[in-house]
């Protein structure tokens, strides 16, 4: 079966293995997942002050949200990640979790450092776009 996605690393732009510069799809249905944060199903914050553990919870929430639309991480074409008080030291912590969900052909991605998120204590928020048939 031919993949419905084309992952393009254009010549002339540094090819980073952590993300893909351009992803195209022939799929017709698009799923937009709101930014997910480190809250459990009861609304309680998970892992206050621990970026790695909050990232785990965010990806767990993303998996639930994607499944509700009939999607998985394999259908994700774009991620936007917001990190409070971002420094380069945070990247490996996030990448360790993220790479388990995107072992090959990572989606197009943006990582943004922000001063705060909607509630104090949240360190990371990730939104996703997926494409389905």
C-alpha cells in the first residue's frame, strides 16, 4: 500500500531528523486537536514542576483525543509545542517522549518558548493536526 503521506526534506534546508519540513497528504479529512496539557481525566494537574513527566501526560492526552476522532499518531501531520521558559536543555526531555510516538517520519513541527500557559504549573502544551481518509 502506498503511503498517503509524503515527507519532504527540501534541498537547501538543514535536514533535522527530529521533524519533517514539509508533509503532504492525499487524505481528505483533517482532525484538529486543541493544545493538550498535563491534566488527568479529573482535571488535576499531573507532575507539577517535572517537564518530562508532564510531556508523558500530554502525549497520553493527545492519544486519547486522536482516538476519539479515529486517528493515531501515525495520522499526525503537524505538531505545535509550547514550552514555558524554554531552554535548549528541555529539548532532549521532550524528544525522548515524542520519539516513541514518531519513531519514523516525524511530522512537521514547531517548538515555541513561551513565558506562561493558561494556568500556573503547566510547563508544556501540544496541539496536533492529523489527516484521515
